[in-house]
C-alpha cells in the first residue's frame, strides 16, 4: 500500500509539471475540527475518541475543461485519544490510569480532486467536489507518556467530499486512515496504534 501511495505522489508531481502552465492556481486559509482515535493492533484496553482542531494554508490547482486538479497545503492538526491504561496491570502497576494523549502534527496533504462545474451556471453558486490522496504527518509535539515510543512522522490516506460556495468558500468532510504507526509500546514489541481521524474543514480562497 505504501508503494501505491508513493506512486500516487509521483503521478501528481508529473501531472503538475506537464499541465502547470494552463492550470488555474490559487491559495487560501483553512480552519476546522476533527474527531480522532487510535487503532491498536490488539484490543488490550479501551480507547476514547477525542476532539481536536486544525488550521493552515491550502492550495488548489485545477485544469480547465476536465474538472480534475490537485490540492496540497501545510497545516497544524491536533489528534490523539484517551488511553485507559489502568485497565491492565502491566501499566496500572507503573502508575498509569486514564491517560489523555495529545498528538500535534504538521501535515502535508497531496490530493487528486474532482470538481463538478457543468451545472449551467449554478456552479458559480455551488459546486460539489471530491478528493483522495496521501498525507504526511510530521510529529511536532505530544503529551508525556513514557511507556510509549513516538515516531517522527506517519503516513495516511485521505478520502473526502465537499462543496464550493460562491467560488470562494469550500466546506469539506474527510476521513484520514493511518498506514504507519503513530505510537508503539516500549515493552510489548507488537503493540502499536495508527491514527484514524474524521475532519470537517472550511477554507477561504483569495
């Protein structure tokens, strides 16, 4: 799967280089909220979802006449979950209980998107869109939890839908499925978790 995502990124870069001269490029600001979870390989403890937020810069490059384009950006996103480590003696004996874990990421998304604009002029008011593609999350901070190791970054795949309003605003809902682990227990060699995040975002394009 990671090879497929790498090939997808290469295809996006190639498409950008070939069609960049005729593409319509713009950028904007984004803010949103998320509901995140951590999915462990083994069901040893219960996990409570958490609410976070995101904000940053987004860009869009659409190719006239075909409805397809790409988007990419850079933004901050807070993820995490509450780990009920006290349910297991191996962690409870170390003083761990209900641990609220915050994960702070700088995220780089690369999406292929489609915007339906053949609506006899109605697309100037409202145009539906959909997107899919990988995202790279670079960990810039996290809660103190000494029993876990945290990698520098993680790789995920985004699926999303939304709408463009008045050619300026975009409202989107998406799901990020993590493919690499976001944290790993220091003692149990195969006990690791991946991110799973639902996002709702609003962007304004200049």
